[in-house]
């Protein structure tokens, strides 16, 4: 109970009780009430700050776990990004280069980002928004790079298969095995102008003549399909192989043909035997190469299995201005 106040009245020489105005009483009560409310709010805030509820403690623990996991994922991302970048570099500088394929531009490889507002919803989250948005952006870029590299590998695999087939198909070995043929100059008559065996004048010779004994085995110089296997007035018994990629090879004056039209053959396949059929002056093989319908020097396609010295010796022998063995 609030204590009463008295003041001495000099006129009456008595103590009079002090009556407090109602407005002052209300003001004092309101001030006390406000102070109590403020103290209560401050106390509640302190309790929540330093003594969180069980549900708040659980949310704080989950937030801490999320932050830690986000940091771990960022570290793993950096490792994976490094691996993908290394694979991209190796693909550009070795595989694609070896197959003569255009490298993937680095600006294209570094692309794949979302739009300007793609990560705004994540950035608006408190505490971890920026971190999560950054990680999401990097993951999207990595996903794009992995997809790009995967498509690049598909292109490389397809090109490798086509290159493998092309390398197996293009004529690259002599039609007569080295152990059955001597590279002596008198045993070769090459591509170019040669002395006609009957007319005795220079005439264009569109192949190479390999002077061999009758019955020597003739082999396919590359993988292909037999386009023609039969008799010709000038070439005698002749076989033509279509190797694809614009290449054809012709083997003429055979004594016997060992393949049929439409048959698939591999490089080194036995296709016939040396002879002197058609317009020929003696046992030999007349060998021609066509590229896109134009007859070219076959010596350019006789390099497989030969050392540099052996190939040069073969080239020099084929270029001697001697007499051809056929008309």
C-alpha cells in the first residue's frame, strides 16, 4: 500500500494529507506498465537468444549441418571440376588433334550458366542463400561441361571408327609380297612416260609393272569390295577393288582370278596369280590406283611395312625410264 504524504499547514498549524491529482496517478501507472512490458520483452529476447527452445535448437543444428555439407559439396565440386577440365584439355590437345578434329572452344566449354535471375530465389534465403546460389550455379556449369564432353566423346568415337575403316581401306601395301618380289630396277616399270614395248616410243603408263614369275600370288592392297573380276581385251584377267573413300585399285594380266564380283576382301587377301593375259609381253602384274576417278602414281600407296630406305629404293626403281611390260 502506497504511503500517504502530509504537509504542515502554517495557517491552521496542522498536517494536511496530500491528495495526488488523478492525471499524475495515471501517468505514474502507465510509466510503470511500460517499464514492465519493456523489461518483459527484453527478458524474453534474452531467453530466446541464450536459451532457445527445443525446436529452435533443432533448426539451428540443421542449419549448421547444412552449412558444413555445403562446404563439403563445394570441395567435391572443385575436385570434379578439375577432373572435367583435365579431360577437356586432353581431348582437345591429344585425341581430337590426332584425329584432325576441330577442338572445342574454351569459351564454349566455360558456358552453360543460367540466366541473370536463375539463382535469385536461392540468394533471397537468409544465412546460406548466397553460398547455395553460388554452388548451384557451379553445379549447373559442371553439368553442362560433362554433357558437352560426353557429346565430344561420341563424336571422337564415331570419327575413330571411320578413321579406322578408312585406314584399313586405303591401299597401302604392295600387291606382291616382299618375299616374292625383288626391288631390282629391271623388275619394275613405274608410273609416267615409258617406252612402248612394240612401238618403241614414249607413251603414258598409268600404273606400275611388277615383273614376277607366273603363278606369284597377288594380294589386295586394302580392304574393299570386288567391283569387277573378269576378262578384258587389254588388261586380260583383271580385278578391280572399290576401297571406298574415292579409291579403287586395278590388278591386270593375271593367269588366274581367285575372287568374285561383290566379294568383300581385307588387306592382304589373295585375289589372283601373276600371268601374261591380255596385251602383255611377259609375266608381270600391272597395278593401278584411282582416286576420285583419276589415275595416280601407285608408288605413293606402297609404303606399308617398308622402312624409309626400302621405300626410297622402291620409288627410285619405279621411276627409271625403261620399257613397260604391257601395251
